C-alpha cells in the first residue's frame, strides 16, 4: 500500500514547544496528526498560528441556563443557592435537548479557540432517576454533539452516590445523577467501545462528598490501571472544606492524598481553598489543577493561590465549567486579573523579570489541558494531533505586534474575536470566523430553548 502524502501548510509565525518559529512548514497526515514541523512550501495559513486550547472542565447542559441565576434570592446567595436553580433546570433536559445544547456550546468553544473539551458528565438518567432504555443515552448525546461539530472530546462519566460527607442518600433532584459502582463500571465499558482519535473516555469522581471512600477505592482498583484521566471536584467551597474536616478529620486535598494514588493522571478541579501543604502536594504529584476563573467568580468560590502554585512548579489548565463565559482568553485573563485585584500588584503569573504573562499562561494551560485530556495535543510537534488556531491577520489589535507582544495582546487587549480559522485533527471546523454548520445548529438550539422555556 502506497504511503499517503501529507498535507503541507506554512505559517509566517508558528508557536512550537521551542517558541515562535518563522516561515514554518507543518506537515499533517491523513489521520490528522502532525508528521513534521520544518521549513518548506505549502498552503499558507496566516501570519500567526498557535496550538488549539484544551478545555479541561465542562458541564455542557449548564450553557443553556447561563444568565438565569442572576437575581437576588431571599437570603445570601452562594454556590449552594445557585445549585438549586441548576437542579431545577437540569430536570428539563433529555438526550435530544442535551445534544442540541452541547452542539451549540461546542460551536462556541471552537470559534473561541478551544479544540478539545473534557466533559464532566453527571446527567445520566431520567429526571426521576430511572435509567433510559439505553442507559448511556445521555452520554451518546454528547458524543454525537462533538462529532457533528468537530470538537474533540474527553468524556468523563461521573460517579455520584451520596448527598454529603455523612453518606446521606441523594435527594429527589439528584437521583438522575446516581450510579452504584457496578453500574458505573458497566457504563465506562460501554462507552469505551466508541473511543477513537477524537474521543477518550476517562473517570470522573464527582467529589469527596458524593463518592464514599470504599467506592473510590473500588473504582480505582478496577478501572484505574487502564491509565486514563481521572477528574474530581475538590475544595471548591469553604463549606466543603469545613464539612470534610468535621466528618473525615482532614481537609479535602489532604484527605485525598492520604487515601488515593494521586499522580499525573489526575485533575483536581477548582482546588480553590488550599493550605500551603496542599499546594505542595498537588505540585509534587504532577496532578493538574483545573481552574475555571469565570465560573469560580460567578459562583463566589474564591481565588486559587496561583503564585504559590507556579512557584512550586505546579501544573494547571483551564475550563469554562458552567459556561457563563466560553473563551480561553477570558479564563486566562481573569485568572491573572483575580490575582492582581487580590494582591494589588501586576504581572503575577510571570515569576521572573522580563517574562511574558500571556505566554506563561498560554503555555501552562496548553500543557495542563493536554495532560487532563489524556491525548497527544497542546503542542504543534511531530506525533501530536493537528489542532491549531489561525489568528486574524487584519485585526487592528494585532497591528505592529511581534513575537514578544503577540500573545500578551491576544489575551489582554480588547474583546474582538481574533481566532479566524480552527483546525481539529487535520480538519477545518471554522473558516473565516464561521463554523461549518453553525446556522443549522443554532436554529435547532433556539427551538429547544423555546421548548425548555415553556417547561421551566
């Protein structure tokens, strides 16, 4: 069988692991992987080409309720009052609605520069907790949404068993999230039959309050040796830390490290409230701190100890979580700005004189997001998947910018869309700011939203 001829592209400036490469040629094979990065002729991409950004934390259905929880309640509003609004909305979403919502979200992700999404998926059953005739129906809706839009997906089915650290049963509105361990392991096995170049299936443990210790141990013993990604919500709220101390005698991250083999496969989502010891534990383990600054701000979670974590050589990535915003630029911008507001200083993420804040954050989020996804992405080099963004050559915001200022300008200057074209696995999903199927997907989404508005 004759060898296939790779498609060759050229870029005036290409972001590689070594930094900007001038007049670079990118060879992409017919499987969507980068074969080589070098010099030579090819189809011109543009002046500035950077790797696509992984989104390491998503609850797709929540995109449809963004903006619906912004009215003052009867008491002090918090994550816990927002959660009640979320539960009520979740009860209206079935497989067809989920696919429509997720597809619209994934179009928005692609257009903003996300090329991979880790879907932390706990909306498993019918609203009363009864499994669908096809138990994996809701998961398949997400897989199909990713397929039709062209985004790559790390699907993380969630194990959710109890309503609190004390082991209380799930409330009626939580029952559709629940599995016992055996059913959960069967779901994982079923979904792994669908894996491919753009789909990976991993483990999600909802939280320490929702997964008892014996269940955590059993799942890790049975499925953990597969070596796939493992994600968990942890230490997002002060109340969670206090409850863990009261019932388990330790802070959440401290307890997890004492009871699980946390390593580079793990992503600790939020990890907002950490002691100095816990910062060091996460960094030393190589686990990813999964940060979602716009959602954490919207929910009043608090600020991650960014400077201390970077100084400890920790690994971090970003996610859009509840999708109150869908933009890697805004996540990274507010990751930095939150620190500036807290410390009343500037340029916090850069720890050495002369370093670029934008480059530091973009590089860190590419690395952490790729690790959290469990796939060879995040860099434009041989054997990586060909995920790339072409920035707008004609944008006034990028006029007269050079290699030293380009990423900083991209992240911190204005709110005009700057991602012109998006490739995922060698295939174009967005050209000229337009997704290949956005009109149909948006029309279906509007129809579904009108239906849900009548029910909600």
